[in-house]
């Protein structure tokens, strides 16, 4: 083959390869990620003495700096039980940052015309014993009020938001999925679109039941702290109890547990058991039925092989309970585990979750 023929053939191969495997779009303009702090009056006077000033990440879309009169819908994202906010803002794969952060997903979706421009807000809700569960508690602070009042008011006061519920959405993963759903059910006047990804603590079942050996470990030990490093569930149960069945007068952990030992058997501890149940979204449907039906969108999902065994059956039970009350919603189960289908160009954040808010949140 002569040099000219080789050059032509090579050029054709390159051209065909570009068509089959096009490069990622060049981003003409990128959004801005800010790191701010927000004071939460709702968190004051908590029994654990936790900080009332919370780190918060804010994503401003590409046109925010160049269109000073434009206002934007807002999406609030709630993180999971052990996660920092950087789980959303730093790459899921250090060797490949593309489609690995919320700001990159937003920038690319906007550039491709998949997503509308919106502001994204991610507060740090970490507390001792694996999180606040976005509930109001005298022990950990009033986290539901912090999200719905303090944080929303701060964002509306400091950024060019569309401040009506029709332009405000809330989503989260795991503990954050639970928080997004519980807050959405009770506050459709603040958030009109809700998405829970692999939401935890929707009801009793699997590892959230007396069948979990960690309950016996916790209840039969005078000092459970030696188990904290080796058994995730022991401090997690304490943490959920501090949120769902807090008792500021019961040191050292200031909580009552949903089960107790009786004659060597684990049985419900009536008052605390009932308080846990009241905090499960499945139990909230009847009390907040009229509110729930006001939502513009309610969607949640579960992976078939989620490592937290209560999540698949309890999300399905939650969907069944909504259907029994004729509450419009979307529920989907998919192949995957607790995290492995979230990120990437074909991950659910990019293909399902963000487009859902982009379609339903009002931009006018």
C-alpha cells in the first residue's frame, strides 16, 4: 500500500471512529460550585451540643453570572448516613472525573439540552452515630425544621431563586432518600417534587427489625462502645433512636430503643417502638394524605440487591400503601446494589433523577 492510499485509509478510519465513538461535548460554559456555611436556629439547644453552623455546597448554573435578572429553580440534595457532602461534589472515580460529580452532571446535562439550569444545594447533616435522619429531635436538633426553614430561607435570601414550591425540589440517597420523602410528604407547600434514591427506614423489615443480631448485642451490653468499630448496626441503632425516640434524660446516649430484653427474648419496647413507627414514611401516609396528593411529583427506587436488606421490601410496601390511597407516584426496582448504579453517563442520577426534576420543576 503506497503512502497516499495509507493516509486516505487512515483518515477514513479516524472519521468513522469519531462517528461511532464521539468525544464528550466541549462545555462552552461551566457552573460554579461554592462552599458556604449556614447557621441553623432550628438546631440550637440540642442535647449533644452539636454545631448549629453547617457546611453547605451550592452549585450555580452556567448562566448565573451572565444573566443577572434571571431566577432559577432549586434542587436540595440530602446525603446518606455516613456520607460527607463531598460524596456529591468530588469524583466517584479519581481516575475519571467525567460524570462523577453533581456539578459535572449538571454542566453536561445543560450543555446537551437534557437539563434545565437550576441551583443545587447540598447541606452537611452529619452527626455522631451516623446521621440525623432529617427528623426533629431534642437530642440531635430539629433537622427537618433546619431544611424546610433555615436552609430554604437562607438560599432564597442570598441567591436568585424561584421561591415558590412549584420551582423547588428535594431528593436524597439512603438516609437522604428517607429524609426527602418524609419532608416531601409533610411539606408540599415548600417542595413540590420529591425523589428518594434507595431510601432507608421506610418501615420495619430485614435488618431494621428484631431479627438483626445487633439489637441483642446492644440490649445485652452495659457498654456497647467496644462494638462500635466492628458492628456498623450498633451505633446506627443508637443514632436512629436519638432521632426517632430521643430521651434527653437517659444518658449516656439519650435515647430509648424500640426493643427490650424480656426473659431472654427481644420484644417491642412499646412507647419507643411506636415512635419509630411514627417516623417511618409508610406510617405517615394517612396523616398527610391531603398534603401528599398536592405534590407535583413523587418518585423513589430500590436496587434488587441493596446491601441494606430492609430497603427493597419496605420501599415496595411504601409504594403499595400509596397505591391503596390512590396517591400518584412512580416506584422502580432495578438491577444493582446500594450505590453501583448512581454515577456515570449511564448512571441513574444522569439518566433518571436529574431529568425528572428538570421536567417537573417550574422555570417560569
